C-alpha cells in the first residue's frame, strides 16, 4: 500500500481492537482511516488468545459488555460476509471454595437481572454438560449456554478484509516511534517509515499499549504479563464440550470443534513479562490440572505450547475513551485478557466516541481517570 502522510484517523494496532475500530469508523463515514502495526494483522495478543466469549461476569459493566458481545458474535459472520468460527457450547464455571461459590451465585443473580440466562447447575447436570468432567472436590457450578468461543484469526481477518474493501489503509511492518502532540492536541504519529498527520490517534496496541500512551504524554497504570497455553492432538468429541473455567482452580479448558483441547491459566504472582517464551513449569502445572479436572485427557499428546500478553489494568477492567489532557487521543486498552471477546462491541463504542455519537453502552466509568480518583471497578471473574 502506498504511503500516505495524512489521515483523518490513525489506529495503532492490527489485532481485534484495531481492525474492528477501523471497520466501524468507515461504517460511520470517516473518510481516511489508517491502521499501523509493527508486525502483521493478528500477530499479537489476539492471535495468541484462548478465544473465549462469555456473558458470565461479576460486575454490571462487564455483564452488559459480555452480553452485547455474545449477541454481536452471533451475527458477525453475516455482517462481515466471512465465517468467524463461532461455537456456542457454553461456559461451565467451577467453584472450589465457599467464598467463590457464594460469588458465582451472586453473579448469576446479577446476570439474570441483566437478561443473561445463566443458571446454577448441580453435579449431575454438570456431568451432562461436560461428560469428561472430574473435579470431585468442586462445591458448585454455573452455566450459560450462549457462551462459547470463536476463531481469533478468522474474526480478525474478516474485519481486516471487510475494512479494506471499505477503504481502510493498512501499513504492517511499521513501528510507531512517537506521537505528535502540541497545545493539548494530538496531530499525528511518527513511524520508522515516515510521519502521518492526523487529528485523531487511537491506541489499540494490546500488550504494549502503555508505552504507546506514554508517547502522547498519557500515563496509564497498566502492565503486561505472559500467559501460556497448551493444545492437544485432536481427540473424540465430547471430552469437554463447554469452556470449563475456575477462578480458584486457576484454569480455562475447552475442546475445539476439530477435537483438540486447549488449556491455560494465570501465571504465579502475575509478574510483568513482555517476552513470549514458554516454560516446562507451565506445561507440568497445566497437565496436572487437566488430569484432575478431565481424567479422560490422560495419555493425550500435547501438540503445541505458546504464550501471549495480557494487558492488565488495576481492576481487571478495560480502559476506554479519549484522553483528558490530549484531545484526539483515544485508548482501547487494558482488557486484562478479554480484548478478543469484547472487540466487536468496544470497536463500535470507540468509533462512536470518535465521531461524536452516543454509544449504546455508556462506558464513562471505564475512563482511566478512575484510577486517579480511586474509583476502581474490581472484576472478580477473571482467570
């Protein structure tokens, strides 16, 4: 694509956030939208994620976003004209501690009030939902049938393809080195390929978003941590149809439509880590967990292991909106591991904010000023 030195909007990052935002900006009539990425489309956190989609959350804001995303994903293949690999086999939440079980039941009450048809299930129902389930020490379960997963690559590529058809300009292999700000306004970016003048710059840089923000003079209390995932060889269907998730058990496990089982967990101590390596320690911990939760996985061969970055915020909630002190600089960051599932909806929200339209979901409380004011919205339902 021929280089351009001007744009109406520059989006930094070509994962689910950047591709969705740019697509919806074009749908809202923005003429010249340019997306920059230091690598390739879907090469960062999006392409390394666990792919889950859920409405089972513990805060009202995330429940509203989660339900909207489930609904959005259900129509996304038709909207974009490309299959996104949606599979809705539900999420089965597993509690091992009294406090956790109380929280899951409170979550269901909240979710039901907001129109989410989640429910408490007993052991017999849990075994029907997940025939391979072990977890003999579990205290209780909740389930929502519309939860599930989609293919991160297919979804992001669909936004990319449709966006380009609408006129979005992509420059991959392009590193942003600075953001131009003067008199409290953004007026463009500097890259290793040249500069682009633009009155709006959107930070959708995933695991490196806090460094991009600092280029604009915006300090975000975010950090990134490495999360690892394993995937097995394809096995017979029915071992783990839903996404199994436990917060105290520290795991998420699901079987993909082609038969492979993927599994991940949070790293001990949540250290800051920007490397994308893998470890023997994780492999050992995760396989032990799988054997306890899904005894039928014994003897299955691990095919691959990889890692990706969770861009963490202090309250495990996203950071959305326009900077207070830098007009025209927007952020869609800090998703704490849930950027893929929220991407289609937050993409529309950011596009609405840029063009001055009121979003369907008011996200004012997710502005980063909440950290300065001490108004954190602590999300209890995070692995």
